[in-house]
C-alpha cells in the first residue's frame, strides 16, 4: 500500500534509520541536491533496476521527485513489482531541511 507522507514525518523516519529515500528524478536533478542518503532511481529505470538497487521488498521506502507527479508514478510501479512499505513524499520542493549534493 502506498501512503502519503509529509516532510516532517519523512525526516523522522530517515533520521531514525527506519526508511530509505528513493529519488526518482534524473541524474542532473539529483546532482543539484537530494535528501541525505537518498538512492537515485530515475522513473524510467524503475522497472529495470528496482530489484537490483532495492533488493528488500519489505524495506520502508520514501519516494520523491521534484513536484510529486513522478513520485506517484514510481510508487505505483514499485507497488506493482511487489514492494510493500511505500511512502510517497511528493516533491523535494516541499523539503525544508538540508540537502546533499
């Protein structure tokens, strides 16, 4: 099941080490700044690379993009691939905390 999550909730899960952030933007967007520790898995590669990059389908994943459109699509694809603990944070534009990169 895909659940919506806001930045504060996402930050708490990430800070506690209870989730992994998955950035589904393109590499150039990721390089400009991303959530600390986020894995880059561009939307167009979710079907091909998810199993390799995210082998544990039970892990808690927080999916985000720039504005929220791609994250919703990526979360739906991940759910179809069997991932069970998905949170859609929407866009990085709503992230008020520090970024890496």
